[in-house]
C-alpha cells in the first residue's frame, strides 16, 4: 500500500468548520458580485452570513480553547 499524501481531518469538527467557512466565503463572494454587477447593495439579503458567521466564530474560539488545554 502507498503512503497517504494528505493529512485528513481527524475529527468531524474539521468538516463542519470547513463547511461554515465555505458558506461565509460563498456568501461574501456572491454579495461582492452583486455589488459589482448592479452597482448597489440594495436587493441582496445577507441573512445567511448573519447566521453562519457567529457559528463559525464559536467553532474558531472553541478550537483556540481546546488547543490551549493541550
């Protein structure tokens, strides 16, 4: 068997954090695209980022806290 070339995330929390990061990044990209194409911020709903950004921050601070314990 060959060696593993990439380190896979050990826990499922890595996948969840990555998914929320992807949602925030995608929402910001779509918002900036909307602003460039329409020339205004009106007509775009940022409710997704209002929900996902605090969840991502909680995951980040929990990760910082768990790394300090080790």
